[in-house]
C-alpha cells in the first residue's frame, strides 16, 4: 500500500483539484510524519514545481525545509522555462518566415495549453514536429541560430521518427532539441507524420506569438500509445498531463 507521502504526490498530480481533493490533500499532510523521501519522489516524477504551486495555493501544508527545497526547484523551473520560450519565439519566427509548418509536442506545448502556469510543467527537452520534406531548410535555420545539430542522412537515420538529438545554448542554459518527423517511433506505432495533422493543429498563444500543437484527440491518442509501451518511463507528470488536459478540454473532445 502506498505511504501517505506517496498518496499525497499522486493526489497532487491534478493541478485543478476540486474541493473534495483539496480536503484529501490537507488530510494526507496531517498523516505524514517523515518527509525524507519527498526529494527523491518529486525528482523521479518531475512534480517538484507542481507541489510547490499547490503549497502556494493553500492546497497542501509542507514543513518549512521541504517548502524551501521545492521553492528552489520552482524558481529554477521558472528561469529555464522563460529562457526556453525566448529562444522558441525566435525559432518560431524563423520557421514561419520560411513557410515551414510545424507543431510543438509534449511538454513544450502542454505547459502553455493546460497548466495554470508553464513553470510547473518540468521537462528536459524541446519537442517539435516538422515535415521531413523540409529537413534541409530546418537544418539551415537551426545552424543559423547556433544549434549543435546533425541532419539525418543515412537510411537508418531517415527511417527514425526523429533526428539525432540537437543541443541549444541560449542565455547560459542548455536544452536538448528533439526534431520529430513522426510523433511516435515505429516500435510504439509510428503514429503521425506532419501531413496527418496539417488540418487539425491547435493554436495557442505565448505572449503575442501564436504557436501550434496537436489536436486534443491526437494528444490523448499519442499519450496512451506511450503508456502501453514497456520501454516508456512512467512518471506522475504523465498522469498530470492527462488529468489537466481532461480538466481543460474534455467538453471539447471528439470522443467518437
């Protein structure tokens, strides 16, 4: 059976708690006598910033040392997210100027689409979907922005769902950049070339800029494909993505 601390982390995975959930969170906090496992739990599940956000909303009460530790991760997340979006604004402008249709995937889009603030969605990389026919132009744009990138050239590389991982350096921070030509790899189902989504992309605003993500239905389909594959690492942040998405868009979903 899960410990009260594990139950707290699971229950706090929804960033839109109803009143009953808030009561449960408060109750769970009262049963926790040992918070020493918190650091590893939130690291493994990428929910440190989310738990700090809950504490600031009054949904959970943390011991001061734990609150300060989570606050430091939240501040780091905020810095990383702010710099990342500054660079993504530049990239988006460059791709738009070249007429290259693209879509942001996973946390890169979800942090803006479904979270109360983008700073509570932790992530390690930037994911973008492009049309494989525009590989050369995308490569030239990335090189012009100083990205350390290798364009796929061999049959094996071209058959993969994404390019070799590129590296972005911006304002003193480093980001991995995953350039997808399909949303999922063939071992999971090979789901989704850019041509499959051109008519159904969802716009979202970041400042004054409009970016695009997969449709609500395609997001859920791809997430569920990932869940069923045993090589995908399972984290609570993945449940948060689903829970938050359904809280925001369930009434707009085409369930058929």
